[in-house]
């Protein structure tokens, strides 16, 4: 993405810091600026309201194993500032094949 669309503020206020839950990470204060009257928020592209079940289901720690071809991504992999999951040792867990649920 071109840097011309990314606004990087040169200062911030205490209220913005509080709103961002006291994070001092500079990337948290960047914003996307596109001069376009046709822009939509992401939720406008959904054909229905999201439900709690859209978050998936916890398989339970009894199904965690040292290695498997099936993996469970924990919610700590999801970050509010990015659409890409942050996969770490803590955010990904191998699970038994029998606990895998195909959700389409």
C-alpha cells in the first residue's frame, strides 16, 4: 500500500493514549486515509450480523498434543490492529484429529 494513504501523526493526546488502552506503539496510531466517497466499513460487506458461534469452539486442553496435522488457533493470535493472525507458540496448539470440527 502506498505511503500516501497512511497518516502518521506527529503527536498524540492523553485521551488517545487512554482510548488505545495505554499502548505507546507508534503503529497503533497510524490511520488509513483514502479520499473516496464510495468507501465502506468492513461490516457492510457481511450479509448478516456476526454471532458468537462465528468465533469457533474451544476444543479443550484434553485434546492438545505435542504434534498433529491439525492445529487450533487461539484467540490470542488475533490482534485488533491487523487482519493477519499473530502465530506464536502461545497462540497455536496442535490438537487431536478427532477433536477437529470442519466448519466450512
